[in-house]
C-alpha cells in the first residue's frame, strides 16, 4: 500500500485484489465510532459491528485493537467497485471528529521509452558532441519516479513522466548500455538500449531497430510469445543477432524470435542487435512472466510436530509473480498467526507464521491458500503430537522380510497409569490390534514376515485417564513386480490363445476377516464354440517370483454360462424381416457370455480376476412369405467342442502374457509422517507405490463363480 497526501486529503493507493487496512486514529469516548464508505458514504459499521444490509460483508470486517481501543476497517480482494471516499467519525464533547481517506487502485506506468536527440529507437551519437538521452513514460497511479542508469550506475533521477541526461561521448562509450527504470512504489518497469558512438566524420546511417512483442511483453506462464525485430537502414549488408539477458541466442538468426509455452525462467530483457559497416542498432524489451504461486520444496502436504501451549513455527519458500498473499482456509481450532511475506529476490518469497494448539483437539489438519492474480495453490499442514512419535517415520518393508515400529512417549513425567494400544487400518477399515511389547515409555511392534496383509496405517495411542496422545504412520510393503499369465486346456498350454487385453478392476479381498476393496486385474480368454457343449478343463496359470498358482474352469461352469446365454437370447431377442420373393438366407448374431471367476489369483502384487468368454454363433431359422412380415419365435443354437486337430495344437510351451506392474495408492485418511508429493499424473503407469493388495500364496482362495453378462453383435 502506497500513500500520497494532496490538498490535505489522504489518498491511499493499493493493488487490485489486495487486502486493505484503514486505521482510525480517533479514540472514541462514550459515543459510537462509525465507518462510512462508497457508494454515497453509506454506513459500513458501528464500532465492531457491520451494517446488516452491506452486500460485501464476506470481504469487510471492522475490529478494535484491545490495547489502543482504536478501530480498523479491513477490505479483502479490493477491486474497482470498492474505490472511493472512506471516513471514520464520532461525536466527542458535542463536536464531530472524523478522519478521511480516499482509496484508489494503483496503475502501473506504461509505454517506457528511451531515445536520443539524434534519433528514436536507437541511441546514436557522435564522438565529442553533446547528446541528450530522454526517457519517457505514460504515468500510472501514483506518479512514478524515473531513474536513468549508465553502465548500471545511476546518472539521473526525477519524479516525472520525462527525464533527460546530457553527456559528451567518447569512443570508450560505444556499445555501452543505458537503462531507464520507472517505479511508483507498487509497480516497476524498465527498458534498456545500447549506445552507438561514431567518429564525427561518419555519416550516421547505422540500422534503426524496433522490437514488437506479440501478443504482449507481459503474459502469463504457458503463453506463446513472438518478438518481431523491425529494421530501417540504407547501408547493407547487415547481420542480426538476438540476445537474452545480454547473452547471444546462437540458434536464432532471423528477424523473428518465437518462444512457445513460455515458462517463468524466460523472463528478462530480450534484445535485437543489427550491425552494418557503419555501426550497430539495437532495441530491447523486458518480457514479464506472471505465474501462480508454487512451493519451492514441491510439497503441498506438510507434517509438523506440535506441543500444546507452545507455538509451532511454519516457514516455507514460495515462487510467485506477482507477489503472493496467504490466507487460512481450514483450521483444527488452534490460534492462527498472521502470515508474514518477505521477498528473497528473483521472485522468491519466504512466508512464515505460527499455530498455537491449546488443547488436544487442535492437533490435526490445517490448510492455507497461497494466491496471486494468476491463480492459487493450497497447502495442507498436519500438526502431530510432539509427545508421542513412531520411528521410523515412514515404514518400508520388502516382502518376506521384517520391520520394527517403535512408539515413544516423551511425556515429562511418565509415571504409572499409562496404557498403550496399537491399531492397524487399511483404507480406513479396522484390521486388527497387533501384539506389541513395552519397556517403560517405549512400545515396539515387530512384523517378522512382511506381506500384503501388513500394508496400511498403524496408530499408537498412549492413554492416562482423559489424557490421550496418538501418532500414526503408514507401512508400505514392496512386492514382486513381474506377473505372468498363461492359459491351459486339459493341462496343456495353449500356444496362441485368443485373449482380450488385460484390464484394471477393483476387487474385494478378505484380510483379517474384513472385506477390503483393492485394485486388481482381469485376464480374459475368448473361446469359439460351434456346436454341442464344452468338454474339457480350462486353467488360468499365474506366475510371479514366489511361485505359480492357478484358477480352474470346469465343464459345468462353462456349460451353465452357455445355457444362461441361450435363455437370455430366447427370452429377449426377436428378428423381423420382409420377403422379396427370393430365398432368404439365415441371419446370424454373435453372443458373448462372460463367466467371471470369483477366485482371486494367489499373488503378492496383483489380484487377478479370471474371465472366461464364450463366443456362440446363433443361426436364425426364418420362413418366407411374399410381402409378409415375420416375427421369429424360436431359435436354434449350434455349438461344437474343440476338434481333435485343435486339441493336438494345445502343446505345453512357455508362453505367458505379461501384466505390467502398476502401483496403487492407499486411501487411509489418518495423519502420517513425511511429505506427500501430489504432482504425479493420473495417466502415468509409475504411480507412487503405496498399496496394491492380493491374497498371499497360502490362503484366501475362493471357489470360482460364473456371472453372466450378455453382449450381442449382428
């Protein structure tokens, strides 16, 4: 916020979408203090209470300082509709006292331009002759201060829209830089130009250069930007180079510079330099890239240890342009501090504040929003008890190995009466209360053989009367990654099985007698029956590094699926056709019966649902009659078992269909230790490895069940 006094009126300049605080210096006696504002000096509030008919109450508040007893009016996300005259007033000893301010949206200066007395668009001068350099701008709000720098040294300063600097150049000044900066306290812009000095006998015909930016030199990140360099000269040939921050861009030689999908690191001064045998012409333009705030550590989920009655300090570094603002959007009840935003330079900011938890319920989830006029980023802050901790903070165990979780109670006076309990949850579902050992203030949970059933969240809770301290961590079990599938008929591997692509599907597993929904896969085999019924045993063989397991499909299951398909087709399908007097050929329809096996492949990484698909050819018998319409009332389904030649081709071979390793995320909602990176893409196959479950190699095998799904193509 920038203030300027004029004719005894206090004018306050603010940036758009910023938060404005107006302090009333009047200390009210017995009468009320009234805040008024636009439009038409309407009453905003009396003392600390807002006017009930005020439309923008969600953005305006009035508060009293408990120490000075003075009042403050706060307006959030200040916009053009909020501009105008504000005042606070009261009556004291029969006299009216008031303080007035006019709040105006600040505007950036624009159209900054450098030129010399000998030309425009390029600083050209003759050796030994006085030359004037002029810098001009279009005024913003408030008025800007112009500064001219030569060789990065300040040579002229003035609070005006025009500034001049005179000097006598020498040969040593050739190719030096002038920079003009306009700063009104809220916005700053600059431009720079190269100085070309010629001997007094030379006729100045060096190129005149001008850069034009399309669509603008002030854009948001991910915008396509092009610079066009226009040249005026009567002396050829010429050579052209582009520069970025005074360094030559070697790969660009044309008069156009294209910057697709600009990023924040593309900001800075771009120059087009054109040279002929007489001299050099150059123009520069500052590219400003605006982007929404992002946390430098790339985390959006933090865990911080907290102690009741003591403030927890929060600090993070944010990259943003323009400057960010920070606000609380979720609280667990602790006292929230004010956010302090401090620049680190180069568009980096340090933000800090505190949270003061006063009771146990204040240990929990908080959320902040970091915002500028481009966008916003939300950050979660989880406060966890400093009294109780579990080590390691993030448990990781390779399958078949062991892991130890140690829960420490750091209470200052750990006396008798404390009890400790552990709870294991998976996807928010209670699994078990595991056995642990305790020595004083240390409780230890040991898992001697890690497998998929041990994945999940583990909570350690210390209790003494009404005092409860709790801490939670997640345990990740790394499993084998390569899984292979093969199909067999009567014990022989099918050489070229007609399979459908393996698809992803959620399945329910029984873990510790609880049903848990996890992500698995469906493998499918397509069989073509011509007549009769199935005679033979189909097997789905699944292999990983721990071994092999199989799921069987018996004749009865397959034939029941075919019979059910027949029943559905007879009940639901009719076909109409018209005779043209000629022989009518039979119409054909293909039906697909999906037999879904309820048995889950016994793997440590991926749950496989095996699906058997029967392709049945249906032949329709249609009578004929001239110019008549027929409704088919009966159908004949013709099927055959695999031929002897087909059975001979089913020889044992080592052919497996590979299932790619895809990791799935755990959905537990408890607070956990460590940071969580949410920048991954949903389409990536390399998702963060947290939790993808299936039965182990020793249990949880269910009997296959057939579930019918009917599909028909004509």
